[in-house]
C-alpha cells in the first residue's frame, strides 16, 4: 500500500477511535473482538480495508493483511454508505 493511502487510513482510524471513546460500552465490546479481522471489500471503487480491534478496544485499519479473516463484507461504496446511515443496530 502506498504511503498516502496509509496516511488516509491512519486519519480515518484516529477519527473512528475518537468517536468510539465517546461510547465506553463500544470500546468494551471491541475488546472482546480483539484481533478478529474484518475485511471490508469495496468493489466500486476497488479497495479492501482490514479492520480489527486491539486488546484496549481501539480500532485498527490496515490496507494489507496476510492472516486469517473472521468476516468479509463486500459491496460498492454506495452499499457501505447506506449501511453507515442505517438506523438498524445490527
């Protein structure tokens, strides 16, 4: 992954973690998923981001992952935007 893309992921990661810190329950929930990798595969534009939480409940984003993936979610950018806007807690 190019350095610019890594910097973008770091910025997104920082913003997500700042938001998560506003919800201690969310941070505690993420601790239970420590090191379980979620692959977010965007088909349009083509981009895959790997997300996992560390033992402290912080969310980590990476552009490359060589190990096992617990869950894979695939869709277009529009699909992911719709999912982010949904009021459904699932």
